[in-house]
């Protein structure tokens, strides 16, 4: 993987991933898009040319017009409006399988929360010239507030058991221009469960492998290989990198009728653990760095398409 940007800002961010331990990096000319002519951002503020939010998602309503805040999470939209929120999907994970501990007090959706989200935002804040909310932000798929956030992250979907309200909420969100990132699920059984649940949301939509020539692998960093990112226990012990029978990592996608990428699926890999444990000196640099680069690319791609 060859970073497109290794400015002083990016060096600070990559230090969080352990890059300092790997030795000095060559500081090249900053190749980000021109910041001299910012354009209005979707949530207020400005965004550099080329990093446009998806305008098809409704703008945030005033705080007074929104429903009561979720039981968990800071309910970011109650206190401030920012250009970008890393938003985690709260979803039902049923009552009996794979960390299914209920919808609010626990459950699969809450894995690595909030540390992974907040630590990843520290990295992003050093790399992208956008006004981002640095805290965690979790919103239910069945809640109207989900439409306020064009980027949505869901993990451990091998345990997903969507309610009808969540099915309709996610379908409407994606149809309106939302972008969903799936992460941290492994092997045949969890794939079959996710495939069943996403087919309820997007019936008849094929899931396809994204080749390395797809723009998402070149949106900010040049990613030339898809690595399998292990959980923290496996990573710090030297392996194995896989879980269950998920031996090979995949990056897959679901497109709409206009060839817009709506859903990115990271299967047999755990980007979130690498974000969460990037400061751990025993977690391998190559995994934390890849996870950070892939995460930044997904954000840039989502905001510019």
C-alpha cells in the first residue's frame, strides 16, 4: 500500500497506528485536493473540492424537531452540527445467537464501541480537512434520525436479526443516498445470516466482489492488496489472522440501478479492532495501518460519490 499523502498531518495520524515504530517516513508534497476554494458542507462548515457530501440525504432537522435521544450514545445531533459524523448502526441481534443481548443495553452492534469509533476519528481528523464530530455517534436503523447521517457503519452482522422497522429504515436510507459499511463478520455461517438479512433490505440486489481497480481502493490511499485484519487477541499473539472458516478476506459491494455503490462489505476481516487497538505496541503495524487507510478511503469515497 502506498499512501498518496504523507504530509506532517498524516505523519501525526499514522503515529497512532504505530508507524513511528517502523522508522521515519518520507515527507512528500501534500497531494490532497486544493483547500483554497472550499465549498459549503452538507452539515454546515466547508469541505474541500472533491469531498462533497451526498446531498440526496435530508439535511438535519433543528434539534427541537428531533425525537428523544437514544438511550446510548451522545446523540450528537442534539448538541452540534458537523460536516461529518462517523455513525454506528444500532440494530437488533436477536435473543439467542452470537452476542444477541438485546437492542440497547448490549448486543452485537456495540462491539468495540465507542473506543474504535473515537480513536479512528482522531486519525481521520489529522488527515482530512473536514469538520468532523470526534465522539461516538450511534443511531438505530429504525429511527428517523438515521437519515441525518450519510455514512453508516455496522459490524458483527453475523448476529443481525433486523426488525421490520429496521428493514424499512435501512432500505429507505440507502435509497435516499446513504452509504453503509459492513465489517467484522467471519466464515460461512455468519455470511449466510448477513446475506439473508440484507436480502430483506435489498431484495434481488447481487453482492459482487470489488476488484482492486475500483475507485474505493484509490480514493485517498493507494491500496494494492486486501489484508486480513485479525482481532486484537489473534493479532497480538501472532496469529492466526482468521476466525471460524473465514480464511480469505473479501471486499464486496452492492450497487443501485445507477451503479452507485450503496454497501461495502468487509468479510473475514476486523477493521474495527485495528482502529480500537492501534496504540497497542503488540498489535502489528501492517494491520492497523491497512485498517486506517481502508477506513479513510471509504469515507472519502462515500463523501465524493
